[in-house]
C-alpha cells in the first residue's frame, strides 16, 4: 500500500483491531478479500480495492456523536434523510478519517469508502467494487446473498441494480427514509447499459465536489 499511503498495511491492521469489534474486524478482512477478487475480475486496481475493503468500516464502532464530529469537521452537510439514518454515518465519517489519519487524497478511494452504504449515481468502477464486496463478502449470510454473489461475478450493473432494489424495498417495508444518493443510484442503474464496461480507472472531474456534498 506504499503507493496509497505512507502507513504500512500492518499498522492499518493494528488500527483496525484497536477500533473495531472482532466481528467487524473479520468482516473488514473478508470485504478486502472479496474486493480484490472483484477488482481482478473487472479490471480495477487491486491494491486500492484492498485498502478500501480494509478501511471501509473503520468508524463503524465509533460512537455516533464522534462520527458526526468527524463529518462536521470536514464541512460536510448531511441531508435530512441521512441525519435520520445513523447507520449511514460511519461510511461518511470513515472517508473523513482515512483522509486525515492516512493522508488519503485520492478522491476515488475517499468516495468508495463514503458511498459503500448508499451507492450513488455514476459510481466509479472502484466504488462499485467496494459497494458489492461489502454486500457479498464471505461472512455475509442474509437471504439471497448467494444469488447476489453470482450476479456480482457476472455483471456489476445487474448486481448493483438488484442490490439497490433489495435494500430500498427493505427500507420501505420498515418505514424508514430513503436517502437521495440511493434513489438516484437506483434510477441510474435502471437505465445503465446492460453489459458492464471494464472502464479505465481515472479521476472523476466532479469527485471532489461529490465527496464534500
């Protein structure tokens, strides 16, 4: 991970063990492994995928007030639906944390961590890999996980659309709010090309603005 951060992988693993519960630490290792697999399958950078997989939940076990403090310190404004959904905060706080703690300036990495819970329209290849690696890692056992894994191995677009349908329908059944990023992601993937494009990894001209939104 020398090209991503000056912090060694062993130091990052030590940080994760200190900050996360054993179950969450194990999940992070599983997501990193799955992220490498999907990155190799679709042509994303495997080192960046592993880093994002390891750190995507780095703030998951942080108290909610501390998560909000990290977010507010970066000048990020949360929309009403996100404020009403504390389960989403750790992803945004995590992107803030890795920016400060590990000196991450790569906006695609920051966005992959930030949007791994909600998704968004026009996600980069790395963002899709991390979103789906989190949902289909080997430790996951929710209904339909095997089907979702099969879809992810076959088509990122199909897996993204199916996953968003599944998550949004669950939120609706529970009477919970839908955030704008997720609904826009669903609309985007409904209209996305049916065949995945193995897109080159490049900086998104609007990535910085997306991270700060």
